[in-house]
C-alpha cells in the first residue's frame, strides 16, 4: 500500500496502510537502530523461496536462547543453516550500517520527497512487535512536507496487525470494547465511504491515539503534544538518581555500574524462549519483573506518585555512559509500575508494564552511516528516540526506567569489542564489559518525557 502512494495511479482515491514496514534498519522488521533482529532471520527462507514456499531450517532445541547463544554471530548461524547462500542474506549482511542500501529504500523519506494528494490514514499498534517505525514516521514526514491536511494517524493498543483480529485485550490488559472493530467501523469505514461511495464528508482528527493509562481513545488536532521543538509542550527530563532513585529534579553526581556478559545475555522473555511458542504477539506487554533485580539490569524508580503524570509523544533516552569495551548496546525501557496490591485482579499487583522500549547499537552514537569504535573508559552520550506513548501514570503507581545491554535472542549480541561487521563476529570477539551510567552533574543520564497537562486543550472530545 505504501509503495502505491509513490507517484500514485489516478485510480487510487484513498489509502490506509496498516502496520507498514517503511524503514527496515531504523525500527521495522530487520534492525532497530543497528541491532539485528534474530527473530526475523528464519523469515528469509519464506521471503526468498519460490512463491513463499521456502522452509525455515530448525534452530535446534526448543530454547532459542540456547540455540543462538551457542553460535557466535548471525553470520555463523546463516552458514550453519545454509542461509548464507540466499542472495538477500548476502546483500543484507554486507550492509550492517545505515548506508544508501537502507536509506535509499526508506519509504518515509521517499514519500516526503514526492508526497501524494491521496487521503491517507496511517495505522500502527502502540505495542507493534514487528513494525513500530513505519506508520508514525511516514505520518510525521508527510506532515513536515506540508501534507497534514490529507494524512492522519491512528495508534491503538495493539500488537502487529491486530486490527484484522479482535481488539478487546492484549496480554493481561483489557480495553474499553473491541478497539480493532472500533477502528474498522468508526474510523476506516466512514473514511472509505466518503472517498469511494460519495458518502457523508469525513475529516478525521489529525491523530487518534488510544490512552493506555485511562483506557479510552483520545483525538488530537495536533500530534505529538510534546517534543523537542514545534509542539505545544517541551520535553521534561526525568533523571537517574542515587540508590536507584528516579525523579524530575536534579540528582547527585555519580555513576552506577553493571557487567554485561554476552555469555549470559538478558532474555526478552522468560526462558525457555521459542519464537513459535505463542508469546511473540504480546511480548512487549509482558511483566518486566523477570529482569528487575538482575545484576546486569539497572533499575531507577520514582516514589509512589501522588498525582497523575501524563505523557503524550515520543520519549527520548539520553544516556551518558562509559564502558570498558569498544562497542556495546543500550536497551532502555520506560515502565509503569502498578500498585503492589490490586483487589479486583491480584495477579496485576506490582505489574511492570513497559509502555515504551527500544535498543540502540553504540557504534552508531555519532553517525548511523559511519560507525566508530567506542573509546574505552570514556564517557559518551547515547541519545535515541523511543516509540510513541499516550499514557497516564496514575496516582499510586510508580515510573520506572530499566537500562541493560542485551535483549536476547530477539536481538543479536554485541561482541562489546569493535569489529568491522558484527554479522561476522567470531566467538573470540565476544567479551564482558563493565558499563557505568553517569548521573547528575554535567553528564546526567535521563529520559526526556513528553509530559503534558492532564486535560490538554488539543484533545477533541
């Protein structure tokens, strides 16, 4: 659908791309900020086999955590499985950085250069485990290119393409009705009827975003509500503090260290992990308590909130860190910690819901196209945008940030020793590294939150 919007045929009157893959390196299927998604590696067979009949080779035993840990790099797995003979694997693995191979096919950039006049609703799930980047960045690019009047965004409380299914829930979270049906019947159908059947005129809100903290739809005349520039509100830093504290005020200068060991990576799901075990669709809303307290996961948490905190936009992770290695990854999770006791649903007592998380490969801290080794034991800044949120941290909850250096086997392991191409790292390249997160003073690690008033005027009721 997105490709059809490039120099569209005159017969194309309206469009609604759903969960589109737009930039496979930045944050859709293949990579997230340079970290390769091992979960997608077996997909190559189906994509390059005859009429989709390519068969995925076995990864080994049931636990993919062990299967991929026993093999050093993705390149070693490809060689073992025979995937190194697939033309697309060869092309992809030779372009680990964001060079012209990737940027030249990034559809948000292409659309911004040649925007169409086709009325378009972009759809994306707030917990899309596959294509988190495409819809929102396409909407933003076209809005920036002066096409706000015919481009609209809908973001619901969904996994990837859940609008084609029922939308009452995701994992243990129950929503206000079938949100997927609401999208199809209340948003898309009137929009299509307007342009395809001469139905009643419809002008959707600029953005329709589900409020995942108050459990209802919000409709905005402008989106996002807070950002670095050009928004109704600026971003607000929430700072890492001493003894795991997290707060909006200045914090005591210091540093907190952890050891990242590629031989014992932090799993993205409780083990055993198998990509076909039925947990793929809702892993982003799983309880983060499985990792809180690990020595290689740094946790920062506010006191219990006395007042609600509303965030509406894209948080920005802003870490100042040093490492004993010469490369490394950073995973940042923004988490809503539920009250310890829940009378109506005891299992949800203390639940840690990641409302936004992503991974960043440290070699790209200065340039996505020109990676560089990290100078060992020198403080560097790692600043990257997290996925969009529209959430209210309720009184009685806490705000938490977790930082770690692995998210495995979803993402490949960084050797933590700089090598030209991580796809072809060897077993001897993988090494432990001590990472120190700086806080306070001139190098305050923090997350810039899109904090807005609880009842912003931009909401259309």
